[in-house]
């Protein structure tokens, strides 16, 4: 039986990056070569607009190469350079993502000589990407690959989800801040000794934590090890008011499986024409069976994390088990706490 923390650590795709970074050998010649290339790229003179963009590269050269490796090592076959540059560019610290992608594409181009990968022209017979292709020559270790293969899309929770910052909690934090400020005023700054100073700093630290929480109300709910936004889509996040009480209410509902429906097994909701489609559906069914087994081993009930999209519609998190998925998945889930409704 796994705890919620263990489930998240094992199955959450958010941990893939940690696994990749741990697998990178920073002492390898190819890694060191890439650092030298990036260093030279940063000090080289360019035309004005490019010079300004390169100067805004926020990461140090080693961190830039780490991002390059993280984007390359997860690929086993040829990929369009746009896919690599976009993945890498998102993490280079630029205010405007297009600047990050441009810089990443340039770094991918100049680091080919390191031997980490080969670039293929769009007209090359081995390149089916219809654009500049990137073929990696290095990959992840077997153990890391195995750990990544276990990860999946978000699954329901076997413990109570972390609450989003409710209106009641906001009021509590506001009152707590006022009390702490009152305590600080009682300490005489002129006669303050070491003990008073330590207490004053303790109050100040707590106030700073409250201010940070109130300034970022739309993050930190749901999963125990996830501090992401309750608004789907990275670019949609904001700290303006949202009805987080509604999300907390949805997350408080406990669910369980309908064993009869689950026992019938899921059928495809559309014809599977190709062998790839059949293989994908078979893999999905096998993964869904494993996820249901994990949830059932931790008790009969589970709960969902809920989020809003940019238009305010609410969605439950999950892929293999979800309230808003296929007819089979909808039918296989029911309320854990049941009540008789008299007609």
C-alpha cells in the first residue's frame, strides 16, 4: 500500500524532469564541450537586437546546457528542431517565450559539433520531419527510463486534497496578520534585548509568509506535492479573485468504483483501424487497470483535484480514471457516500 506522497512521487509526470536531471553526467566530455560552446556564444558580438536578446539569457552556461540535455535525452528518434527549441526555450528565463525559443534554436544549432546529436536537413532521406531534424546520440539510463515509464497523467488522490485558499481562510490569515503586527508593536525597539529581537523576527517572518500566501491565492491546492495553479494552461494563470470555495467543495467529494461496471471491461468508443491504434488502446487499458489497482489497494474511496480553465469551467484531474471521460469511465465511478432519495 502506497501513501499519497509515494503515489505522487512514483506516478506524477511532474517528476520526470527531476529524474532526467539526476541522470545527466556533468563530468562527461560532451557536457563540458557544450558549456564551452555556450560560453563562446554569449560573448560573441552580434547585431543590436540579437545582442540584446542574448544578453537577457538569465541562466548561467552550465544551467543552459542542462536544459539542452534535458530536452535531448528524452528523445530516442529524430525530432523537429522546433520541438526541442520550444521545450528548452520555455526554461531559459525570458520574459517573452519567442525570445527563449529563438535562443534555444541557435544553441541547438551550434552545439551539434559536441556530438550530442546530429542535425539533418529537411531534404535528407532519413529525415521525415519536413524541417530541420535532430537525432540524439545519447539517451537516459535504463533505471531512469524505467522510472519515467511508470509515470502517467494525474490520477485521483487516496487522501484528502489540499484545500485552495477559501474566503474563510483569507479572513483568518488577515486577522492573524493583524494580531502579529500588534505583538510587534508591544516590543519596545529602544529596550529590545536578544530574546525580544528573536521574537520580533519570528513575527516578521510569519507576516511575510502570510503576505506571500495572500498574494498567490490560486496556487497550492489539490495534490500534496504540487504547487501549480488552479487555472489550466500555464499562460492563463493570474492572482485575481476566483471562487476557490467551489473547487474545495468538489474536491471534498469521495468516490469509489462500481465493481460490476469495472468487471465488464472497457471497449473502444470508435473503430480501431490501424495496428498503432489497437496497440495504444491496449496500453491505455493496461495502465488503467494498474491505476485502479493502486487506488483500491489504498482503500475503497478516492478524491479528485479540480481546476478551472480560462473561461471558468471546472475540470477533474485524471486520464485513466476521470469523471469527465468516456462513457465507461463515467459509469465505473460512483459516490462513496450514498443516500436514499425518496421520490
